[in-house]
């Protein structure tokens, strides 16, 4: 079976039974680590500066795996994401996993040892 872009109608039919299975999509703008003191100082109206440059694509995850990148849009007064680039395949799930999942892996390996 080929990549998603090159799947034949016959290949797609094999997955039709999964059509109603819900999957969670996460569109992540950015991450920032702050000190506990900074956290305690947060109030309504506080501004949290992010590191990602304005206009840069955001990360899009499905099931905790990075699948591509998207552009933030406003559609009918709601935020939306236009997919700009889809990854052909996940090279190494540890490198493409959502950062929350990556941070748990070393601990799980240490506990197994």
C-alpha cells in the first residue's frame, strides 16, 4: 500500500470500517516554560510571550503524532487551521510525538529497567 496521497480506491475501501472512529486533532501554536513564580503572577490580562515568530505555521498532531503544519485563519469569526504541509510518513515516532508524550518516554524506560 502506498502513501496516503497515492492510495487507490481499493486501498481506501479497506479502511472504510474505521470511518466513524473519532480521532483527536491538536493544533499547537507554541510552548513556553515559565517559572512557578511567573505562574503565580499571572492575572487576567497578563500577556505570555511565545517564541514562535508571527506568521509561522503551527504544528498539527493526530493521536499525539505530528502529521503536518498549518496556517491560522479566521473563518466566520472562529479560528481555523489551513493545512499547509502534510508529512509523508512519521520517520521516528519519538521525534514526531507530541512533546507531552516525548517527555514521558525516558521515565517509562527508566522504570522498565
